[in-house]
């Protein structure tokens, strides 16, 4: 495990891991993890700040009915990532929602197994 991933695994509570390090059920989980590592290394947030924000996101999800069985951990991780980059002014929540909606539209029109590509029409309301 590289040093950044090892530091994150030690500092941030709840990261699903085995003896080798963090484990992921889906590729997007590893990508979200890698994005958080990269933004932390660029100084966007500290791991303590990350852990506090992640805790808030998990509590919010539990209050909304998330059973907290571990399967949704990286959904909370992604929500934390989105929240911090919006709070830090990297982007806005509106832009994040716009891209999420465009991605959903592109995924709906893309045959299974084919790479998803965003097109200008994916951003149309």
C-alpha cells in the first residue's frame, strides 16, 4: 500500500480494509478514494477535517434511514468529497449536480460494457 493510502487508512475511521490495505467492491469506490487522496495531498483538507466531515455525512445518512451495514460507506465518502470541494470553493453544489445529472443521462443511453462519454446534449435540461 502506498504511503498516502496507508496514512488515510490509519487516520480515517471505518475505511474497509484487509491486511493489504483499503478494499473496494466497485471501481468507482477506488476512484473516489484516489480523488480524496489526491486532493488531500494537494492540501485541500486535512485528514482530521475529512474524518469530521465524513462523520457528519454518516450521521446524516443514518438519520435518513441508512442501516450502516458497510455497503454504503463509499457513498458517504463520495458525499464527503462533494461537500468539501464545494465548501472549499473548488466547485459549486450546482455544478456537481449538473454533472451528476449529465452522467446519469449519458449512462442511460450507453449500452452496457461500452465506455460512457459525456456529450453536450447530456447537459440539456
